[in-house]
């Protein structure tokens, strides 16, 4: 009489699993994620033709060691964003889809698009043209933020009515960014490990590696989560807005803010003003997002 859907009839567990769309989404996602990870690291392990010879690819030992260094940062962010998603938490599958997407598909897409765009801009480098300044500032922020945030829009299509709070989008966006940062950290750490242990002029290899881990894994580890959370907040506002204009502009504004902050971060990374920007812009923004998230959690409570 009240037009509410009827309770589904009880079915055997096996049949429920086989007929559930989430079972097949999970199977497809695992296959796609596995392919992207394998393809990405296979390219890194190949020798690259450069001017004057070949640059050897990263070996498996360096990648394994780098993964150990990158894991604590990943676990920290997973814990943080699962705690944030405290009220009406999403099902673990959505957490997995977000985290896995950022760690595999987003990295794979960003790697190939950044490399192609850098080559198109005629930027040269020792086998890694995307590592130069112009692509890192003008291309990478838009490519990486759109790649990380794509999973949020897929979930907004699939489970729109489960995303009832802004905190949910903060959590899912942060998990996607944490996965992306994890794989990216493995790449950077492995490069340092491989180069430092094979080059005499570097000095103490352990010091070079620990310095990179300290900078990327601790001091600037908030970067990717901070940027993608902006897109998540914009999407959350748009999903629950009555105005059609806000539904369009809020996600777009969140994405542009994320890309803009990413661009600012990359442009300051190699400048003399990096420390000043870190304390004057980076830390205040992190505190602002933390305060916003806490207020949303308290309001939900």
C-alpha cells in the first residue's frame, strides 16, 4: 500500500552470490586491476633505449624493497579513511574498488598519457620524459586527478543512493588517492634504490633512500589524498543538490580545485620557496580539510 519494495524471497547463498551484480563487478575489477599492475611494472623492468646506449630497467629486488617502504604510508591512510567513514559506512567492496582503482588503473592511465603528452611536447629525458618540469606542472595534475576521480563517478552512477553523506565521498576519494600514491611511491623508491646501489657518486645509498622515503612517505604524504578529496567533496555536493546548475558546477569546481592544488604542489616542489609553500599553503589546507571532515562526522552523529 505504501509502494515500498517487497522483501525479496530468501534464496540459497550460492544462488545469491552468482546472481549478484557485485560478484561479477568484483571479478572484472580484479582482472582489470591485475592487468594494469602487471603491465605497468613490466614496462618499468624493461631496458630503455636512450641517447648513447641503454638504460637498464628496475629489477624485481628493488621493487620488492620499495613496496615494503611504501606500505606503512598506505596502511596509515587506509586506517584514516575507514575511520572517517564511520556513520553509514560503505560496504568493503566499495572501499576495495576505490583503493584498487587508484593503485592500478589510475596509475596505468596516468603513466601512458603523461608519457605520450610529454613526448608530444617534445620534452626529452633519460627514458622518462614525463619526469620533466613542464609535463609535471601542466599535464600530470589534470591527468592524474581525472584518473583517480573516475572511480568516484562510476560509483556515483552505480550506488548513488548509498552515497548519502559527504564523508562517504571523502573516504572513497581518499582511498583512491592512497592507492595511487602507494604505487607511485613504489616507483620512486625503486628508482632511488636501483640508482643509489649502482652509482658510486651517490654516496651512502641507505641515506639517499631514507631521505626519499621520509619526504614522500611522511612530510608530503598528504598530497594525493588532499587533492582527490576536493573532487570527492564537489561530487558529494552535486549529488545532493536540488539545482541542476549546482549538480554540474560543484563536481567540476572540485576537480579544478584538485588539479589546481596538484599543479601548485608540483610547481613548488623544485623551487626555493617549497618550504614556505609547505607551511603557508599545504599544512593549512590539510587542517582545513580535517576540520571540515570532523564537522561533517559530528553533524552525522
